[in-house]
């Protein structure tokens, strides 16, 4: 079975945006897209399947894309997770309504330990993820983000922007420097273009992250799942809250292993 892209769809506009983003990645990686919708009772399966296929057909017009539709009953989170395993998904894309449904989105994302989620609220703007922004801290587990950047780069020849801040604690400084050294070694080895920006402190880091994203015209921000809620909840500037709605966020869970996927490994 081919490595697949999973798209949970709740018959919403942002769900259609998720298909757009999945198509962009799938076109580059030659991966089929699997749409899944969960209903409350078996009596709803046929009508929901027809509706989901209609969405897939409309989107597919004039495009070379393989979209498979699946409708199931049961627990929303468990069924999405199970289907992701069955189709051997390596990536998921999901539409979200932002701050107001963070809790629900995170409940889905956290079940997929090995599969990152790209959360979107808007359609594709630039056409590919070629300017990726990564916040970097002293957590060694977050190095998995670098491995995913390496994979995305094989699809889009991306430029990477690393944003971090100074620490006063000597041990944390050492941890941060080790993480930066790891990232630079991976990027240099794979000829990935990158820049590093260091802030004086972590004060207002979330707003600094999005202000920097605006400056470099980032089209994807890659974060650890356990940091996502904090970054978003701490945004204060109105312009950055609006930017949060425009730029997709790729959430990666902490792992002790790395997926062997093409050049990701």
C-alpha cells in the first residue's frame, strides 16, 4: 500500500481547505488522499458517503489526484486514528476553526504519535511550503521537527527559518546550542538553506514568532504538539491573531524513533 495522506472532513469549508493543502503535498509526494467522516448512526452512512464523494469529485475536476472516501460510525477520535493506521498514513491535514476548537483538534492530533498534522484555516496561498519557520528551544525531543523539515525539503526545496531566544540558565544554553548544532548539521548535509534569528529573551515569544513569520513570508510553521496551545493562547497582537488564521501549522508529537520515509530517517 502507498503511503497516504489522511484528511478528516466534517463537511465544513475548512475541511475543503484541508483537501487543497493535502493535494499540494500529495502531488509532490505522489501520495493518495483519504477522506474520512464519522457519523453517529449506520443510517447516516449512505447519505454521508454520497456527500463526501461529491466533495471529492468536485475537487478532483481537472486534476490528477487519487481521493478515497470513507464514512464510519463510532467514536470520532478512535475511528479517525484507526483509519489512519489502516491506510498507512504518514501525514494528516485537518481544517480547524482556530482558537475556539483547539481542545478538539489537539485531542485528534495527540492520538497520532507517529503522524504529524498540518492544521489549516485558509486555502493554499503560495502554492507550496517553501518557507518554513521553526521555533527552537532547549528540548532535545523537539529535534524530530528537523527530520520532518528534511522530508518537506525533498518535496519543495524549502528555506528554513529558525527562531529562538537567549537563556540565562547555563544548562539550558548548552541544550539549546546542541539542538541548533544538530539542526545545522542536518541542513548542511542536505544542502538546505536556513537562517537563525536569536531574540534577547522569551518575553512575548508567541507574538515575536508570528511577527517574524510575517517578515519572512512563512507559509508553514512547524511546532511540537505540546507547545501549540501555548503559542496560540499567548498571542496578544491583533495582526498576529489574524496571521495565525492564514499560516498552516504542522504539529509534531514527541517520539523516541523516526519514521523511515524516503529521506526521512
